[in-house]
């Protein structure tokens, strides 16, 4: 058997494994189930080897891997980091022996108990499926409840008896808080009277068993799942609530650099990956949460981010700052609306077509043009094939839904030094497609381009949906989502 001596600031894990000569890897979990590895690699000689280092490993859930995955077992790293493992790969759980590792003795006792109780649960499930009477089903349910109670009592005792070991903290963190949820109060009619109180108990006690600010809990498979569940399921799913709760967590997490980085990257990455998600009726505006996290936390404090990535994040924040969902759409200076009559006349008269001073200058489109329950803003270019397709789809959508209080403002954005030529080609395209009608507005902005930094980002076409007050309901929205939205609207007439 491989043995190791103890040094307080080092680690040594001796392995004896079936006289094999495999390459083994020591790795660990970090916040989620996907492993982080290797911490160290060794080659067994006649089944023996030692993982060792001159600095202690951070506490947590580790694993030893080899033979293309045919060797895989988990271990707990606690305070005592000098121990030995004698293992049989045929039946590791039941035959493994640890020398000088009480953490792992308890961990494997816990795992064996889990396996045995799972088998009992499966047996009860089969019995329930084959039960032929209500009495049998009631009896089986009672047995299942008793089994759950016995397991909880066993786990609590295991934790209590080993409270001086890291493994007790690890096992406690696996207990879901709802197990301790107080019984509901019921009135004379059998109705629950304190449902709200039970929710608040659950929310306030959600992290009782797992301290997310304890660095010892980072190297586990459940840290990320637990934190994300709280943010995405337990608290009310409104944008403001999510931002407030994220702020509380991150402010407290700053006391430890590793916890802070993990929590910030986790929350930021989650909402960055969800930014294309569109909520039609209610819920969290993921893009707004991303913006909040990026502006308040990621940009100021993520010193680990390289310059190129940070520049991209800053650019994204700048592009969205004025057009976040829930905010009033920003103004467009000197927006020029060309009425239908101008297009028709320009079709017959080149001088009218090239007249750069024709049209109605709008001081504030939000006051002067928003006359309907909903307004779609489309920013497009007549030279862009995607834009041509988008404006045709939008016109068809508008015709189908104008009775539901929908109007459209299209803003032609293509401008070069040949401004007369550009205007003429735009005029020709609109006339060719006959994009006219009450509630359909064709506009451009030849005198000011400031609106571009507010609305356009890096590409066109771009569409926004506004309410009657100019509040942005959706930004950068697609036709299919708009169709889904208006399917749920009723006529306003």
C-alpha cells in the first residue's frame, strides 16, 4: 500500500489500484457538474502512485479519473490532506478503503446509504405501480414518507456526529431547504391560510444549508445550480427584483475575490446567453439585467477580462443605453416625414423628387407621431436586401393588424454625399412597392444623424415596438415575434 507522511502545508494522496499501470488524473468540480482538471497527473507503477504537492489543495469535491473514463471516483478534500486510498475498480463504492481520511470514510458511508435507499424507493415505486387498491397505495405512500423521514434523520445524525469535518458541511449543502418548510396553517374548510408566509420562509431560508459566500463550497457540483435557482426561480421574476437581489449577492461576495469572480461570471454569463429571449407578456427582461450587471459590476470590477473582450462589452452597453426595454424611446432630431402626396408627385416630377427641403420636420416624434396604441419603428436602407425583405414583411403585418391599433414609422437611413440621388432611389422604391396608407409613415433624417447612436447599433434592419407613450416594449425584434404578439391583441375599434 502506498503511504504518505503528513506535512501541514502540503498534500499527499497515495493510491493502490488493482496492480494497474494507468495514467490517473486528479481533478475537481468548480461550481457546477462540469469538471475542472487536471490538478495533477500521475502514472501508476504496479498499481501504486502518489498525488502530492507542496501547497494544500482548496477544500471541496475532487475526483480521480483514468483509463478513458473506466476509472472514475470522487473524493472529498478537507483539512487532512495526507491519506491513502486502496481501491478495487470492479466495485469501488463498496470495496474502497481510506487510511487516515475520516472525511472520505463518512462520504462513502453517505454514498452507500444513498444507493441502498434509492433501491428501496425504486421497489416502492414498482409496488405502487402494480397496486390494485387505494388501501395498498396509501400504505405504500406511508412507507415512502417513512423512508424519507428515516433518511433525513440519518443524514442529520451523520452531520452532527462529524461536525468537525469538512464533509459534514458538504453533505448539509445537499439537503434542499424545502424539507424543513413549516406545515401550512389550514382553516375550517381545509384551505391553506398562510401560503404567503410559507413562501417567504422558503425564500429567506434558501441558503441555510449552503453558504454561497463560503469559499470551501465553490469546489462542488451544486454551487452554480443553487445560486441560479435562487435568482431565476425563487425570487419574483421581475427585472427590478432580479437586479436588486444580484446586487445584494455581489456586494457581499466582494469580501472574497474567488467567490466574487465566480458569482459575477455566473450571473453575467447566464443573462448574456439569454439576451435574445423575448418575453411577450411578463417576466424578466434578460437584456436589461445583462446591462445592469455589465455596467455596475462587470466593467468596473472584472479585472480578469482582456481588453478586447472588455471593449466589446462597453460597446454593447453604449449601444443599448438609450433603448432599453421599459424606457421611453429617445428623440430623433429633425426627423422629416414625407407625406404620400410627395411620393406621388415625385413620381411625375424630378425636381420634386430631388427637393431636399420637402416634408414635415418633426420636433419630437413621440409627441407628434405616436397616435396609436402600438408603433413599430423600422430603421432600414433601400440598398440592403435584408431591409427590403423586412419592410415588405412589416407592411404585410401592418395591413393585417392596423385595426388593432398598430402604426408604423419607417426611417430610411442610407445617406452618402450623393444625397439627392439617394433620396430619389428611396422615393422610387417606396412608389414601386406602394408602401402607403393611414398609419404608415415614411421618414428620413437628412439633417441629423444622432439617432443612429441611439437606435441602430451595427446593422440594419432594426425594429422597435413602442406603446402609446413611446415606452419601448421590444427592441431589435423580429417579424415572427411581432406576429406572435399581435395574435394576442384585439381590435381597438
